[in-house]
């Protein structure tokens, strides 16, 4: 049986409790495609990530936390309850059994996905845009979003086959900054690059090609509006993408190393090409 623990918090002690369906029986992909809630769900793990989701205006469906965090996270419980969402608690070992992983700092929330942002709105006042082509590692996606937020990219666009930025691990690695940076999907791809160029952006592909220029050279006089395109971890950017780019850019390397991890490369390129701010 379930019972009330702290005021307003429902204590659960069964793995098969139907109220735990979001956490126990659904993968991230299934949550994204869930039909019985508008636009699907995503999982936000850890106190900081949940707070950033709420601060961004995302609507919680429920909050689940381990018993030892009830008192330290009392104000977070109140924030979620103010949205009319239920708050559940359970022993830490039950949470791990439910979710299949160790819940970071004992808190995880099921959150309604926000409506997609139209591309025209994402680009309207943007000066620096990052495009992620088919990057499938959620850790890299999350790390790139964190760099975009910290260094100052105005928007991130992901191609149809790119990993979901709201996948649990991507959200966690980004430390919730995926909620701060405006983002959306760009399709069809790579034809969508034509829309970016038509909007006045210079498209720079981060790639090792015969005509690539050094990042240092581009950074000496960067375009006012710039799109930086980053490719998948193994094969890099596709031919169609390179054909539509205005130029290719490489990061000068030493020690016989030809390239960096895509998340590291994104951080370096964003820093070097950051626009001057008033």
C-alpha cells in the first residue's frame, strides 16, 4: 500500500505501482512518443536540472525523490506542488529498481515537453547558431549545449537523425542548460542549410578538407551572423552539407593529433568565434 509521508507527499513502496509508469516502464524514446499527454514527456534528473526546467517554464507531470531528500528539497517539492503535480517518495533502493539507474542526488521529475520553437523565431535575432549533424552520443550533445549556454551561442539546431537533446543523459550532462539555449530541429537536411544562408548567415563547416582554413584566420574577422556546423563523431559531415557550406574550418592541432572530440571542438570554436558584445 502507498501512504502519505511528509505533508503533500505520497510514499510508494511497490515497484509495480501504476503511478510510477513514467519512471519504471518507459524509455526516453517511448516518453517522447507517448500519445496520452500533449507532445510527450522527458525526464529531468537532479535538483539543479529540475529547477532549471521549472525556471524555463516547463510544466512538471510529477516528481519522484528518495526519502532522505524530503527535507533538503522541501522548497522544490512546494514548487512542483504549486503546478498541481503529485510528489512521490520511495526508498533509494526502490528508486534504482524502478528506473534502472542510480538517481542522481535522489530526485527525478517527469516533465511535459514544451512546444517546438519555429525556425524563423530561433533565427530572428541570432548572431551565432550551432548545428549538430547526426551526433548520436547524448553525452556530446549535452556537453555542446553547456558550452553554447556558457559561451553564448544564440541557438542550437539539430538534424533529424541527431540524438534528442531532452534525452535524460543529455539533459543531465548539460546541467539543465538545454532549457536555457533556444533550440529546434532543422529539416529537411542538408537542404535546410539553404534557409540559413537565405536568412543572412555565413555557414562554416567544422571539417578537415583540402580547402579548410584555420580557425585562427576566421576568428580575426568573423562574420556578423555565423552558423557553425558540427558533424557526427565517426564520419564527420556529409558531402551534401559540405557542398552547401560557405567555407570549411579546422582547428590547428599539434602532436600528430588530427582532431578533437566534437564537444571539445565545439567549445573551442564557439569561444574563438564569439561575437563582440556591447
